[in-house]
C-alpha cells in the first residue's frame, strides 16, 4: 500500500485526491491524528484505509504504518523545537514496518547553513537521517507555497500595496496542488533510486513582479512595498492570524528570501 501521513492536512488531501486518480482506493493508506474527522470518514467510505497515527505518540505508528510499501511523510506544523523529534520517530516506525521507499517533504536550500530556521533545524537533519536509514528515498524540497502571495489578497487590493519581504531578490514559488500532484506521482511510481528534487515554478519572481501580476489580473493598481524580515512576524499575526510562535519562526525564512537562497528554478 501507498502511505500518506497527516491525512487531514491541505497538502495530504491534494496528494490523496491525485492518488485516487492513479490507483485503486484499496491501495492507499492514510494516517491521521483524527480519523473521526469528516474528511477521514469520507476517505474511509471510498475504500481508502484510514488509521490513527500520531508523530507525538510512537505507540500508534507501528500499527498505523503496517502493510505500507512506500510512504510519504509530511512534516507537521508543530514548533520547530519539536518537529525533528517527530520526524525521527516516524522514520524509525517506517523502518520497523518494513516500508521499502520513503518520500519526505523538505524545503528549498535545506542545509547546515540555511537561514530558514526550519530548513536548518528540521529538514536538513531529517534528510541526513533518511539518507543514513538504509531505505531508498525521495526528498521533495518545496519552494514557498504560492498561496501565501494571496493570503491577504483583499487587503492588497484594498490598499493597492503588496507587503512582502525579500527586498529586490527573486524567489521561487509553487502551488500546493502542483506539489500534491508531484508527490502522488512519485509515491505511485516504482522509482527506487535516491533522489533530491527541488520543486518550483518555471521561474522565480521579485516582489515587484508579483505585484504587477496581481495588478494585471484584477485590473487595479498594486505596488510592492518591502517589509523588513524582523517586522514580518507582526504582519503575519495581524493580517493572517498566524500563531505567534509559528510567525516568529518565519523571520529566518524571510531573511533567506532577501539573501537570494530561494532564487532556484528547476523543470
């Protein structure tokens, strides 16, 4: 079976929807912390196997992962101080369950010197642990979700100002649904060699180019106003309703954009 963790999340739902177009529902195994949710019950009714699996409860993962041959581990949105432990717990459970190939959702420019906190503290050490696990693997290094450019669209159109970090640097983006299709395609394939894939749009964009695209799309004047990375957390809390701890952890990501670490393009 093909396993997708975090089944109630937006990315997981996109992966599963694509898998359902590629393979029989009985070949799909979904784990989630809440198998009683409406979406989980709907999947179960369609023939998908849905099991309780919580990265914070190791005892649930063995039974949850049993029978899977290929597994997609989607990193959680927990605090960065907790996510590495969660990932390593899930990795050990995957190995113990006899999974042959693991896919992991990482991030562009993951490495020991990454400016983005989650890339340095979570994704890079997780990638290293996967590489040392003895399993074959596919690392999916995501660009920034393109959806974040329109998360405050009403405010952008009302004020005529797109407020974002990055200065004059270009940044790669990609739509979540494209990442869902990519992950499903790789999960459903018979690929066994080790790969690290950067996943981006066909080009990178500066803040001014994004503002221009929004203006052309909606027929309204929109200009770009650069926000200092240290001011970004407050903006996310105020305009996007992001939890304080999660917003604070994005400051390094904003500095990485400004430094050009995400000006990466692949096909």
